[in-house]
């Protein structure tokens, strides 16, 4: 402020001095009647006065430009400064647009993060509900074994199946535990991914997209593991129910001579109803066959004419008739609802006390030709023959179990050509190898719901077929 006042005062004083000097100089020139450049004395005096004014202005601008650097730049660099100002305003506008876009992206990212957290919590709640359902679920009754010739043979076969079911149950329990650990690990990994994404929320959109993709892959892997766990738990429940059924059957077998067991097929057949009015006759024919077989088993030698001992709910009969009227092929089985012994007291008393129920399934393809039903990997060089034979036997039992689970109605399941020599020959060939080999049980032909199903054993190594139980020689 003081410098400006001094500068203005100096300019005023200097202008006054120069003007005074110029005026006097002009007067003297006029009095002396001097002449410059051929001009008249008066014109020369005027020229001197003009030159003095120019000197005053020039000295003023010189002092201002020498003292004030900003004024000098403002006068000589004004256009450049204006251009730079326009560019700076444009850059400021672009920066503001980028800032608004960044804020919008940040809000979207935060919204996606909250949605991911909500989905994760929902998945955890679904997992908890599934675990509770697995502990409380009750599985439907399983199909039982064929009619046995003698009580001792029935007892031996039931005990064998009971041991095999226990072994399969242990394996499935181990697999279920392994899957639970994998699910827990995947959940921990997903939590780490989410925490990492929270810490790096300020990074660019590409990095956030990569984190979201990784979390999505983890969620998909968790869903797959949960599906596998659900399937294993379902099989485990089925095996537990089957073990309980076997235990009950053992008790019944020890108490008396069993005529037929619970869930045993009394009559079956493939039915196609062309006319809807023929549906009751088709079902009635199967019920008569079931009644005749049940009577022969409970009262051997009894006259079956007009003697009914089976009983089935009328509502179920109506449901079956309504279901089979569409003209499709259906497999209908009449099964026993309980265990009954020879000489059942209520039957001897003339009552229709043998409870049965009907099972109806669409006769469709269950296994394609050469489809793998079950498989396992064995190394004949590191296991004993007994263990190897047990592994093959468990593989066959597992394939039979899967066939029943898939809906094969006919209990008759044939391995190879039905001869034990064929399986023994396959086992002997297997023992000659000293490297791990994958043993597969495949369907020998297209299998329908009505059954039966024929299975073959094949040995595969590195995707190449080594040998099998087919009648033709495998190159």
C-alpha cells in the first residue's frame, strides 16, 4: 500500500517537473524564435511541447513497467493469460465432471457391496435351514430283497446287506464331513475376499470387478459343495433307514418263518391304458395276482378262489387309476406294507389284513447303453486279494443301490452274463496289473424303469479300455 502511494506521488511529481520544463523550454524556444526541421518558430514551440508530453507519458509507463511486474505482464501478455484462463476453466470443468462420475461409481460400488453382504447372509441362513432339515428329514422306505427260499438264506442275505450298508454309510459320512470342511473353508475364503474388497474400495473399477468375479466363483463353488453335501446327506439318511429296516427284518426272521417282507413286490407289470375305461381292469388284474401270491405264501396249498386277504386304501386305487389313464407306459408294482409270516393269525381268521400299496412310475429310460453307473480306483499291487475282492463287491453293491435309487423297479440285477466264473476271470485279470486302474460298472444296454438292468464290469487306465466282462473279447 505504501509502495503504491510513493509510486503515484513520484509519477505526479515527475510529470509536473517534466511538464514545467517542457513549458518553459517551449516558451524559450518561442521567444528565441528557433526553427527546427524548417518549421516556423510557433510550430517548433508546439513540437517541443508535444515531445515533452510524449516524454512524460513514456517516463510514466517506463516507471510503471519497471516497478510493477504484474502490470507489465498484464499489458504485454494479456491474450496469453486469457487463453490460459479459458484452458484452466475447461480443465476445472472436466475435473468436476470426473469428480461427480467418481462419486457416482463409488455410490454404485457401495450399493453392490451391501447387496453382496445381504446375499451372503441369506446364503448362510439357507445353509442353516438345510442343516436343520437334514437332521430332521425322514426318508421314504426302500425296496427290499427278493423272496427268499428258506429262512436261513433270508437271514444270511439280510446280514450281508446290513454290513455293506454300514460300510457305505461310513464312506458317505466321511465324504459329508470332507464336504463340510470344504464349505467352511470356502466361506472363510469368501469372508477374506469381502474384507479385502472393503479395504480396497477406493481402487479403480477394474479391480472391484475382479473382486466381484472372485466372490461369484466362490459362491458358485459353495453352491456346488452344498449340493453335493445335500446329496450325500440324503444317501446317508436312506442308508440309515435301510439299516433300520434290515434290523427289523432280522428280528422278524429270528422270530418265525417269514412269508414275505415289508416293501416286497407281490405283483408287477408294465401297463399302457389305451381306453381310459380300461384302467380299473388293469389295476384289478395286478391286485388279484398280488392276492394270489400273498395267499400262497401265508397259507400254502389254500384255494385262492374268491378269498381276498390283501387290503389297499380306496383313495390310492383312485389315484393310480387317474394317473395311468393318459396312454403312457407305466410300471405298476403291488408291494407289501409290512412283514408277514407263514400262518398269519388274522389271515387264518378269514380277515383281509395284509396291507399293500401301489407304486406307479413312468416307464422311461433310466440308464443309456454303456452309461457308467458306479466306479472306483484300485491298485492291485498294494492291496491284498481279500481287500481287492471286497472293493469290487462293494462297487457292485453300490451300483445296485444306485440302480434302485434311480428308479429301476425290477429287483433282478444281472452282473455280466450272470455266471460267477465271468466275475472271477475279471478279478484274475485285474490282479495282474501293478498300477492304479479305474474299475467301472456300466449298463450293458438301455435300461428302463420296468427293468431288469444288466451291468458289465470294465477296467480303464488313462482313458483306455483294458478289459471287461463283455462276451466279446476286448482288443
